C-alpha cells in the first residue's frame, strides 16, 4: 500500500514538472534602471524633455517596422530593427539643445550612421542624406557630416530603450546641431544629390545646417 502511494506521488510530481515546463508563460522582459550619471558626469532624465513633435508621440509596432535606405545607391536596402541592433554598438554623452531654450544631456547608445550607410554602395554623385520619420517629419545633412563625425543612430538613452515619446525605434543624435535636426521615429534614409533639400522646419524658415554656433533662423 505504501509503495503504491509513493509511486502515485512520484507520477504526480513528474506530470507537474512536464505540465509547468510545457505551459509556463514566456518570461517578461523588464526595462533596466535609468542611468543617472556616467563616468562622474551628471545626466538629465529621459523625462527631461518637452513634447514638441509635429503630431505628438508616435507608437510604432516593431513587428511591422523596417528601415529603408534608398536613392543614389547601387542597391536599396531594407533593414529590420534587429538588423540594426546587430551592428557594433557605441555609447556617448551628448547634449541636445532645443531652440525653445531648454537642453538635456543624455548617454546615448546606438550604431554609427556610417555603418548603416555601408549597407549600400553610395553613388559618387551623392552629397546629401535625407531622413524621414513616421509622422511625416524630415531633415537633411551633408553626406560628409556622417563620415567626418561619429554620429549615432540611437536606440537607447541612459541605459533604457528609447520610449515612444523619445523616438522609438531610432533617433538621430545630431551632435553640434540644434534639436530640430535630431529627427525621431526614423523610417527611411534617402541618399541624394539635392544639397538644397529643406525638411519640415527648414522649409518654414529655420537654418538648413542647424549649426549650434549659428542662429537657427536663415
């Protein structure tokens, strides 16, 4: 009788293990704690930004997302979110300065724009890179800006994934440029020869270069 009870208990235990391992829920990925300082340098918070986008925060379903690089290239390239994250990552503290008068110093993590551009063979006629966003926003830079500087296409800030309000999946960390050049929710990158292309704010009177040491008005 006792042997039968022991066998019954063992069988029930084995079935329980099999049932749990088969039907246990997937692990939930939790965000890390936001970094408040980096190498002794005090950082601003992810929340220390004003909402000033043209259509409000954009919420992108990453399962349907891709980043297309096209234009004056030998081959158009379409990259998934994971394709971009698979590239060498870099971190840098850079301060965003808004024309409204506020600023935020953040530890950005992402990939170098030039590493993304290396996915395509750029034509010798190209001189301009145009970025397009999910909300219809756009802005442009000289091609050399990305090859003469370590410019990051960011997917993390202060150690956490970009919130939707901050540009998930990707925001451009446009060093030494006014905040309106820091395009969020990037979906497309066009390689162009149109040096005079004007983005959303540039077509409304803002400087095309957006240099911090110059007026942001034309």
